[in-house]
């Protein structure tokens, strides 16, 4: 079974009006039936925050954001459990080595741990994955 780690940037391209990406939709639709989409626990917080910010900035209505949250709930098949101290230290080192935030490092670490492909629209994160020889897809 193949694993794909979905980062927040790619997920938001599915639901935010100004960031709509048919390329991300097509890529996800083309995944084999047995493929598993996974996200770190952080993904839920990050996705919720992006939608709240969009409402606060009047990019979308609260009703639209609720619809987006409902749509997002259907995407990942598994949420990776929150990290402990050892994982936090690994995230710290990934962040130092690749000039990433701990949040971005969480996606990178999950792709590394799962042996999966990272799906992202974030260029810096994609570059870090490529440098670590982690398969990465940047639809667009």
C-alpha cells in the first residue's frame, strides 16, 4: 500500500476560493484505491486556523468555512498521533538542517517515517523533501 502525506498547503488548495487548484484535485482523484492519505495531528490545527483566518479577513463566510471543514474531514484516512519528546527533537533537527518551521518539519518527518510521498504546494518544504530523497509531488 502506498502512503501520501497531505500537507496543509495542498489541502487548502482544495477549499479556499483564492487558492483553488484543479491539479491537486486531479492528483488526489488519481490515487489508487489502496493508497492511504495521512496527516500529522498538526494538520487539523493548521487547517482550522487557515479557515478561521480566511473568515476573519472576510475572504470567505463562516458558512463557507464550515463547508470547507466538512470537506476536509473526509480527506485523510489516518491522523498520525502527536509526537513525543524524541519526535520533537527530530523535528528540531530537521528544522535546523533545512531552515523549516517545526510545523513544516512535522510533514517531512511523517513522510520520512511512513516511507510515503509528500504532497505539498510549499516550495521550501518540497526542496527539503527532495534533499532527503523523500518522494514529493507539487501539483500545479
